[in-house]
């Protein structure tokens, strides 16, 4: 069986919502919901918090360790190529499932589809729903090969490229094998990330209405809720 390394990249130093990774959603920290959802993906053998050396991250680090995660702290704030490469160093697995720390609605079934596609293909470098946008922003994740991550860490020198190394992989199909994950219905007008204070208000409404202990609600559950509570649609991207 293929070992999958799960990575959550998160930090506490957001300028717009400081400490958002530990913000309360239905009685639990936002990061807990991400851990819970990623842990439900079959094949993940190690789940790692990839963060930075900023001292403000200590509460996040301590919490993730208490939940059984390994933690890697990279000294350079914006060097994501170095951060992710460092996080997987010495960890068994050639496929990495990565999501950002502002996406508490990531859907395990969507993540599983990405992972299964990467495993079936065998030689894919980048499998993602960020190649051709069709899922809600906030269900975003990437499955990246170890060799592509390590190539980027070794070869990318521009600050912008190192920060957006996953986008670099996505956009250089002449070097990397890229596979899009596309939803049957275009839902890309929905914005389900936690970037602004009003996003946190929106997310709390979702979790207060749908979260139940030991269960995970899905993308379709959220869509049904928004359809009923159409007044929340003002948070869509359109």
C-alpha cells in the first residue's frame, strides 16, 4: 500500500485574523477540524503540521502535538518550498497531500479522489482541484510527488517561486505531470476560506448548523444549507 504524507501548512501570524488556526468552530479549534477531515483520507500514514519559527505559533504547535501530529517549523516565513520539503524529510512516502490552514471545509471524499488518482497514475507530480477551478475555494488541496517538491526546493531561487512552488509545478507541465480534478458542476463562485473576519462569521454559522460529534458534513451538505439559507450567499465570490 502506498504511504501518503498529509501536510497542513498553517501559522498564527495572519494580519487579518491573528491566530485563526486556533479560532473556535463549534467548540473546537479550526485546526482540529482540518486534522479530523484529513485523517479520514485512506492511505495517510503520517500527518504533519508545517509551520514557521515565529514564536506566535507556539500554541498551535503545542496543540497539534497533543493531537499526535509531527511538527516542522521552517525559519523562513515565505519559503514554502523549503518548509514542505523540510516537513517530509525522513518521512516515508512519495506522495504528499497538502492543504492550507484556512480551509476547515475540506471534504475527505474530494481529498480521497485526488489521492486515489495520484496512486492510480503512479507517476503524477501534481493532482489538484486548483488546475481547472470547479470546486469551491476552500476545498482546495494538492497532491504532489516527493520528487517534485524536492526538485523545487533544490532548484527554485526566486522568492516568489519558492513561496508559490505548488503553482510553479502546476504551471510547468513541460517538466511535471499535472492532472486536474474537475467537479461535474462548476462551483468555483463559492468562497469557503477563512481570510477575512467576515469569513470566520460565515464559517461559524456553517459549523454551528451542520457539525455533529464524530461525523463529517460534506460539500453537498454545505451547498444544501446555503440553498436553504440563501441570505448567506452574499459571501460567494460573485
